C-alpha cells in the first residue's frame, strides 16, 4: 500500500465513494467489480486528521505461493 501513498496508520474511509467498514467489504468489492489495471479512488484519514483522496491503479493479486 505504500506505493499507493498509504503510510503508517492511515485509515481507509471510502472506496470509489462508498463508505468502508471492514476489510471483507473492500476485498468483496474489488473481487466483484475490479480487475488488475483498473483505477480506484481511496479516501483516507491519517492520525493527524489530514484527509486525502488517492487514485490507485490495481496490480495483480499475488498467487497463493507468494503470500
């Protein structure tokens, strides 16, 4: 996630404009709606209260052997 500009304790708040409440929600959305090479918009909040919106191009999902 560092490649996307996410650092430290940043909290993901929305994914493509939809509020995010769990990791499972993010994974489900990406698996059902996106492919490698697609772009998503992430809204994040950092511990200091700073909010940022990031455009991220998705990479390929690692194989089971690479995890």
